[in-house]
C-alpha cells in the first residue's frame, strides 16, 4: 500500500529546487560583475583599485561568516528554502576565488543530495518560477547594495567628523597657549573663550562621529551574526531598518522572533512561504 502524504514535504522540496537553480544563475552573474568592477577600478587608478580590493576583501570575509552555518546540522534542520538558496548562491559566487567557499559549496551539495535528493547542477524547477526567483534575488541584491552604500557613507562621514575633531582640538590648544601668554588681557580673555568653545565643538563632533561609526559597524556585524544563526535575511533586513529609525538594538528586536524557531525532524516540513532572500 502506498503511503499518502499531505504534500508539504513535496512542496518544500520543490521550492528548494527552484531557489537552488535560481541561486546558481545569480551567483554566476555576481561573480562576473565583481570581476568586471575590479578590472574597471584597476583601469581607472591605483587608488580605486586598492579601494575595490579592500571592499571585496570585506565582502569575502562577510561571505565566510554567512557560510559558517552550513556546517551545522541544526541549521539544516531549521533552514527554509530561501536560506538554503541564499547559502548556495553565496558559496557559488565566491567559489572561483575562495577555497573556503568551495568547501562550503560541497557541503551544501552533499546536504541537498542526502536530505532532499536534489542535484545542485540539475535541480530543476519550472522556468517561470526560476525566473521569478531570479528577479526577486536581484531586487534584494540591489536593496542590499543600497544599504551597503549607506553604511559606507556613514563610515566616511564618521571619519570626516573625527578629522574635524583633531582640527578643533589643535585650534583649542593654540587658543589655550594664547590665553596663557598674550600680553593683552583682552586677548587672553578672547583666547580663553575660543579655547572653551572649540573644546565643546570637538566634544560634540567626537560624540557624533563615534555614534555614526558604531551604528554602521554594529548593524553590519549584528546582521551577519543573526543570519548565521539561521534567521531569515528578509526579517534581518527589516529589523536593521527599524534599528536605524528607532535606535533600538536589533538583537532585542529579534529576540521574540528567534525564540519561535523550532527544529524539524529528519525530513523538513515546509514553513509558510516567504519571499526569496537569495541575495544580500
């Protein structure tokens, strides 16, 4: 007698096939785009080439942090099709440049085969569904690039503010010296007032610069940590935006959500359908 199923596992497996197929195609596009961006930077100037290399190195480190979760059985027990597709995309996108990505990709392939019977090279999926997943992934990527650009702008502004701090502090030192050594009493009073004003300005600039720098760095680090724990990327992105607008720690905002995640048995059960989070 053939055992009947409720279709949940089949639906889950079908989503995995679609998103893995889409992830492989998006990953190849991302790898080519990265190579082209590096060549353009090298052709433009040594400075731009160094900046691009620095950016790519930071992205590579972030990719390694994201891929750390694929070696954990508990991550696979809870992973959604979107999370699996995203992990495969990240690994494929960096496999030509990073041996750690090659190792992670192989682990993902092994898990796909053993858990779902999916061959990553021939995962399948209806072409229309795959194209929809690719469009969602590229939309998410564009949004993530916008977030990254904003973080870079915040860090640049933070460095500018801290440079202004140095300038104000030097001017305050000059004014304090004048307040001690100027022969004219009025000039000494004026210099003392200027020193006090510049010290206050430096303190404000320092506080603003540190807050801006810490905010950008903390959000980026927190986002990577939350995603590595298996929390959906779309949810993490939403909480990061809320963190910016409300000043609320993202870990606190996600605490309730993370507690609701439960492990599945050997065969996964499909969660409620979510929007694809293939790319970052």
